[in-house]
C-alpha cells in the first residue's frame, strides 16, 4: 500500500468524513476496471461499485493501515458482482458502442473474445492480466484454490486463442 493510501486509510479509521471521499478517488478507477472485465456493462459496474463502497463505508472504522484496503474492497465488490450476476440470469447483450474504449480493431476482437469466457474466467483474467493481481491474492478474493485459479487462467487463455485465431 503506498504512503498516500496508508495516510487516507488512517484518516478514515479515525472517523474523518472527508477521508472516505479521498479513499474513493484513490481506488475507484481500478475497481471499475476490475468489475468491467466481469460484468461487461457500464450500468452493472456502476451499481456494484456503489454497493461495494457503501459496504466499505459501513465497516470504515474497522479498517486499519496494515490491511490491504484495495484487496478488501475488491473482495467486497467481487462478492457483490457475483450476487448481481446470479440474480440477473440475463443473457448479456453485445457491448454498446459507447462502452468501447477506442476504435482499434484489436480491442474489439479481444473484447468479443472475452465475452466468450465464463464470468468467473473473465474475472480471473481481468484480475491477473488487467490488474496484475498475484495468484495468491486472486485466491483470497475469490475463495478458490490456487490450482483452480491457474486452471481458469489456462482455460481462458486457450479459449481466447481459439476465438482470436478462428473466430469461434
């Protein structure tokens, strides 16, 4: 945890109201990125981000500067996202054009390939490659064993290769 985040967490723990806003601004971008790889729609991500920060706010006095708050926040958010995904049971529509970050063909191909993965595989791929989260931290966040996480990564990489190479 960097010094700025550690200072903010200490301020949050002491009850300073403005500090939680600072914590939000330091962590929201990474959280949004993590959730987007799992949920794939802006609306769902915004709902889950809001719910995750509300839950974090409720336990803010229990936070301390020795705990990895970003990892804890992602655990909360991932659990919220899983609940949302299970509740929705909806077939995901293709990503809207406004959600596409850039117009490069490669991004479009990768995004379409990611949609072919299961939500759990997408999440692990996003955490590992997008957020550069260690396998051990992914295990803690998802509650899965190391072998399961490694299998998900391997299976997801293979599926992405197939989709990108053959379009299936």
